[in-house]
C-alpha cells in the first residue's frame, strides 16, 4: 500500500467466499496457540502487538462491504490484546475485535491468535505470530535472533507479501479445459453426536515427541500426514460408523494444500487450495491400505498441472461476468442457498497438516510448545490439525460434539505404538459443577 | 498426572482425564501445572440463556402497548382508528433500533430506510385521519421533499463534522443526495401538483452534490473506486 494510493485491498480469490459464507454463529476461523515457559506479560504483549502490526499491512485492515465485493480498508486504530475467552475461536466481529480480522488474547502462559480466514491462511498467520513473538521477547529483554526465519519489525515490506497469488499464477484457459468437477465433492459420512449449545467447542490437544512419531511412520513406510490421516479415519470408523452398523459410508477428509510450496509466492494472504481424500469405510480398511490411499490422493492433487487447473477454475469463477456484476447481497443469497443444497455432507472432517513451523533456535528457551486449530461447525463437527514446533508435535482436535470417542481411540492407537502423549483439554463437555467438585 | 486407563500424561491443571473423564491420581509435581484454557465459568454458560436483551424487552413492551391500544380503540367504538398509528410508530422504533442504530450498513442506506419509513408513517396518518385531512397531495408535494432535504442535511452535517475520521461519509452524502431528485421526477410524471417544495429539494441536493464534488473530488473518486470495484 503506497502512500499516494488509496489504502485499500481487494480480497484475494479464495478469501472472497469467506465473508459471504459467515452467518450468526459460523465463520471460517483458525487459531495458533503458543505455550510459553512463563506467564504472559499482557502489557508487554500489547506493546509488541502495536509495534508488530505495522510490519504487516495486509493484517492491519478492516473488512468493508462494497457494492459488488467485500474489500479491506486500512485500519487506523491499534489492535488490543484481550483476555482469552473461554469460548474457543469465538466469532470475530467488527464490534468484539475493534474492527480487525484477528484476535490476540492471552491466558496464564498461553498466547492465542485467532484469525478470520479472509485475511490470511495458516502460513501467513504463522509469520505474523512469529514476528509478534520476536517483538515480545525483545521487549522482555531476552536475547533472541530472527535467524532469517522471522519477518522482524525493521525488515522492509515486500509488496509481493500482499499480492493475490491466485491472480499472479493464473493461466487463462478455455472453460471446456477446466476441471470444475475436481472442486465438487461426493456425499460423505457426517460425524454424528450430541452438539454443544450455542457456539461452544471442545478442544483436545495431544503433544508428542516428533522424533518418536517420525520413527513410527518410518517403520510403517509413510509420512506423518499419511499416518495421522489414516489413524483419524480408522478412529472415525471404529467409534462412529461401526458401532451404529450403518450402510457403507464414504469418509472424506478435506485437506488444505499450501500452494507456496509448489508455486513461487511470498504472499501473506490466502494461497491454499484443498484436496479431498475419500475412502469407503469398511472392515477391510487397514493402516497400510489407508496410508497408501492418502499417499495416492495427495500425490495426484499436488501435481503442478492439477493445481494450476484448479487455480484457473477458481479465478475463472471470480472473473465470470454475471458473477462480478451481481450486487453483493444477491451474491450472498445465492452462495447461502447453493451451500444449503450442495454444500452439505461433502466432507467428514477437515484435516490440516501444517508441518514443521520454522522457529528460530533462540526462541527455544522461552517456548514450551505451539499448535494450530481450525474451527468446527455443524457441517463439519470435527477438525484435526497437526503442527510441529521444535521437537514437539501438537495434534489438535476441535469439535462441536460432546463426546470424545474419536480422540480417545486416536490416542489409543498412538500409545499402542509406544508413542508418549501429553494431553490437554478445555473440558467443554464437562458440567461446570462437576469440574468444581472434582 | 497420568491416566492409567488411557496411558497418557495429562499436561494441564485438572482432576479428570481429558479423554475418558476418569479421576486422575495426582502427585506433588502437579502443583506446577497450569490450566491450558481459560476455565468455563458460570458466566459463559449463563450468557447463552439470556432472553432479556434490549430488543426482546422492547418487542414485549410494544406488543403489550399495541394490544391495549387496540382494545381501547375498538372497545370504545371510536371512529378514528388511531391504534394503527401507535402500532406503526412502535414498529418504526423497532426497525430504527435494528436497521439504523445497531446495523453496520452504510450511512446512506440507513438514511434511505429512514426516508422510506417516515414517508410510510405519514401516508398511514393520512389514511387513519382522513376525516380531518381531506387533501392528500401534501404527502408527495410537501412531506417527501422536506423529509429528503432534512435527511441529506443531517447526513451532510455529520459528514462535515467527521470528515477527518471518516471520509466515506462524503460518499454517502453524495449518494443520498441523488434521492433528492425523486420529487421532481414525480412532478414530471404528474404525481406531484405543486412544484415548489420538489424544486427546492432538487436544487438543494444539486448544491450539496456540487459542494461535495468541488471540495472532496479526490476522496469521492477513491471511495467510488473501492466500493464499486468488481
Ligand atoms: Zn483417560
């Protein structure tokens, strides 16, 4: 955003859909939580946030409604650090976050950073959180070094950091050459269970030594992503589908793919697409068969040509003339109606494998562990995310149903492999009174 | 703390296992553990069941008032059915609260709905009190132009006062001013008989548009660019 030009940004291609889909309770949110080795100093964090936000022009924005699309306008104010809300990933509205599309909050030794997906994806958010931590540690007087892994406050802002990489990687194609079908899903099993009232969500985090996990994966000749995906599918089958003796069901995982690894981009805004991994659940499923299915699906969906086609399809949809000239409120109505009819039961769960977060070694004495979480909703009642920081992998389960059967079964698989697990929870499923008495 | 049933270590301050909810056996090292999430308080729970929101209280009170008015009005066999006016004004209050005060819409959209709502109330007054008000032309001839002018004036004053903080308001004023030509269009198609107020309204709004365009052309172009991008 140069000084002379009007300070506003178009939403990137995949962000355009998120504000349109949001309703009273649901919003595409994800969060990053960092447990420090000591209590968080809220005042210092507040100062760190005020300083850090200046380095990230694409975050320093508020969402506005235009005639045809939403857009971002530069935010003139200062973001605040809040006390963490017991309600995990509470909706970010203009009134509860001062107009920003993210929320930084803290509790005891944990820093929570919640993001509305319209503003960035996991990679962009991680860069922001790393920079915030760097500023925080520096202000605290700790000797930390960015080690070229952190966008520190003084570093120059590259205009490409806020480009829409979908547009820069878009190749014009004829409509008949596009694979619209690749974006559609099949009807799949939706996890059942008693829902929490209101926007309540249950969270369970499992922390495990990354080396142990990788060793087990090697023994089974698969990657960490394949292993977690396969174990999750097995857990869903054994705890939800098998006991109810349902007719054959398709389990479909919705897996975000970070396009920065395949296309040249340094953008801090959204640049990810998704792959669908589907299997028909049956007693014949084995860990080996599932890992190889996942391997095959991911190999197919991460080929450059396939992704390039998908990018072209989504950009084509955005540039489609009738779509562009439709006023925003009509677009929203159409999206909501089409989602009502076609969007339901297209996925069993969202599974995001973030991989290793590149944190500087100098942060290590101050950070206990770190994890990612994705919001769950009625259409997708359970989400699972895996991320590794230093030697610890955090597997996060976020759910809108009360029972913890899937998590319990998943943990059993890991412990049976001899993997050590440390578990935390927000105990949303337990009554207040029960928590007090116990 | 360990859960012997799940064979996992529990890494937050609690007495039960996060997975199976069995009671945990504690040892002295557990004193150091912190909760991983802010505790679910009675307050968070209670918030879910609040029905006494301002909107609900207003709705309940106005329904009661309206029903009482209907009972009195019809019970006493009064020829003028003023209770409909009371109902309309209460409804106006509700819509103002929802769509003007609590809404995040653009200022010109809020002002536009105000013009529509006030005009409808005036029309209803004409229908209800038709025994006193025999001439119906005042509605379009006089009331509508005045309401539009007052709205444009109000929004104009607000945007001048807040121009440093919110340049977008200038754009809203410009947009709203376009509605000022509606009465003169009505005159052209024969809906309005006495042209004076309509002409003044059109002139006033033209002046406002001219002022905005002359003094804030750059801001308006910027604002148009961002709001109308497609
Ligand atoms: Zn247990």
